[in-house]
């Protein structure tokens, strides 16, 4: 982030590359540019939670393989299976 500068760099309208964008924001903070802030209507769903469950490497690889076959993510695959299992319980 930027050190206490008496004169701030101007915010570029466009960046020539992703590398230039990254370099700029690695050395600056959004708080340096309050004139570009805009009000926004942000909705957040705080009801969802993410859980981390340790898995055996063999089981994790099998889940990844099945998810790849079904063209989905492991997270969606496991969520779907848990929902099915809980409905049947």
C-alpha cells in the first residue's frame, strides 16, 4: 500500500495490462481515491455457512474424479449428496 504521500498518483482510466493493474493496486489503496467511490445496494446472505471437513487423500481424489465426470465441483457434488441423504433419513 502507498506510504503517506503528499501528492497522490492519479487513478488511471484504463490499464494497459493485468500486470499494470496489479502493480498499481499493490502500491495504492482504494481509500486514496474517495472521489471514485459510489454508493451501492449490496445484499448479503448470512444464512449460508461453509464447513471444512478433513478427508483422506484417497477419498478426496475419488470425489474430484466423480465431480469432474459429472462436470461439477466437489462442493456441489457433496452438497447434493448430503441433501439427498438427509431427505432420506
